[in-house]
C-alpha cells in the first residue's frame, strides 16, 4: 500500500518555482566542449555538427551575458568563469544521470533484452556487438538529369543535404577533400527524411548503409564513389548478466543472430 503525502507536508523547497534555466541541449553541448576544450570533439561525442555545438555555446553565452570560451582561430579555451561554470554544470548533469539510472534500476526487471545503438559502453550489463555500419553519399539516379558526379571533387557546387547528427567533414577527409562542413541548404533532424529527400532528387545525402539498403536495392538511390567512413555508433545486444542464460533470452538470441548475420551479408556489398 502506498500512502500519498499531503502537499503541505512536502519540504518548503518543493513549493518554490524553479528559476528560468538554460536549455539542457545547450548545457550538454557546453559541458562536452568544456571537457574536450574542442567544439569538434564535442560534436563527435554528441553526434552533431561542429556548427551545432558552436551555436549552442554561443546562445548560452548570450543568455549568461559573458563569454565562456576564449576563441583563437579554430582553437578554444575556457575563460576562468567558464571553467568554474563547467564544473558546476558537470556536477548537475551527473546528478541528473545518476537519478535517471536509479529510476531505471527500479524498472529494469521489466525488460529482458534491448537492442541499442551507441558506443557499447553499458556498465553492469552483458553487451554483444551485432552490427557495424558505414556512411557514404547517395542520390537519386535521375539527379542532375542522370549526369552524376564521377569523382568526389565533382561534387563541388552541388547540393549536399545535411543531417543533424551526420557531418560531411569526416567523409570529405576520407575522400581527400579539404572542404569545410556545408553551411547552406536544408538540415534534416530525421535520417529517414534525409534519405527521402535524396531519393526525390533534392541533392546528395550522406547516409548509413543499414538505413539506405532498401532504397539501394530498389534503385531509388544509388551510391556515389567507393569511399565510406565507419559509423561512430554500432548496434548491440544488451541484457542483465543474470538474464543471459534464461530460456526466453536464449531463444530470442538464437533467433536473432542468424537474422543479423543475413542482414550483414546484404550490407557487405556496400561496405
């Protein structure tokens, strides 16, 4: 039996309205940038563009009314005030993360297994790597009237579609192109919409093979060039160690692994 507490009996602090806080996305971007002292490395960690991190930090600085970073060309370093603020923000975010983990530990028994895309760093859980992935450019076969670029450098001046968490810059580097991250054109938060735009001839998209394979097989999009880059987040089978040998988890895993192997075989033609 659960007794509900009278609101009047709650601690006095619970009745006070919280003051206006900066956006959590801005605080996360700032914390990562402060820890790395690099917008680029923060962008890689958060799976967003360098420009997105820079924009979030700039907006936070404007809200606070003071600089948090000193900027010297492409290099950034924390100001004294920024360093103090970064420590307090990190402590607050860690408390939120710990509260979330504590809450999830109450409900974890309701979940037998999970398939997660991420870094694979899930402490206390059994983790099995299932699937790697790669990024490469795709477009409609009718893009530019069917006169598709034959070499990476032929994309100069063409419409490059952008995904919120899929920066072009790493692919440019792999292709030997010293090009900056595209700043113009539509930005898609959803990778499926990004792929759809490419299939409709709106431009060239950098897309994951596991997402594009159906469209590639059907011919709605074609791959450009033979340059690909590894996806920074992979697919993992995850469960509590105590659940691994239970019949239901073993039955699911026994069914899943051959299915994943067959899917890897399909994807191997675009590796």
